C-alpha cells in the first residue's frame, strides 16, 4: 500500500496544479458534499464552494441532498479546485451539464445559503436574495436558521 502513496501525492498535486479535474459523481453525502471518481479511479471527497446547505437534522436537509443528487449523481462533472478544508475535503466549484454551476443552482432553488464568510462572489448573494424574496425552497420557512448558526447552537449544548 505504501507503494501507492507517492503516486497519490503526485496525482493530487498534479490536480491542484491543473486546478480542475473531471469525473463521475458516485455518492451524495448531503446537499453540499459528494464523492467523485476520476477516470483513473481516484476517489475525491468534494465540498461545494461558497454555499452551505442545511445540516442533516435541519428542515430542507433531505430536499437539498435530493436536489444535489438529481443534478449530479452518476453524471460527469468538472471540478475547479480552490483549496482543501480541515476535514480533507476538496473545496470546489462544480460545473455540470457543460455550463451549470452547482452552487448557483442550489442557491437559485432555495436549497442553500450563500456562505458569505468564505465567498467573494456577489452574484451568489443575488441568487439567494431572489430565492428568499420568492420564498423558494427553504425560504418558505420565515425562521430558516443558517447551518453555521445551527451547528453553533448544537456545539454549545454539548
């Protein structure tokens, strides 16, 4: 198994130097996380950039996961790597159906919040505002709690 470590390291560094990779989505973890299998059978855990979907026990969590699944599961997507997070996931812009941005589609359909803390893309806020104004998806709930606040309250209770 140690034989493959240098190869894997080279592969991951090569991916980041290219800044993109294509592959097939093989598993949906939740609304903003999935697993991608590259053509050379490397499995990559992906966190969709600039958005945050409801957590598992939050309202609309299952619908956000279902939306992501309908959009990209078992489909070829292109990832633009931005960085890795503390959990080892690759933070990526995800492009599918040749030109659709998964971040934008999640926001437009009211399945996510624009994660302003980690984003400088103002067009994403416009899409969230549109969904809010039109009460699309999770915005049907007038008291929708952003996932980062929901996680914070769960940590305080422990």
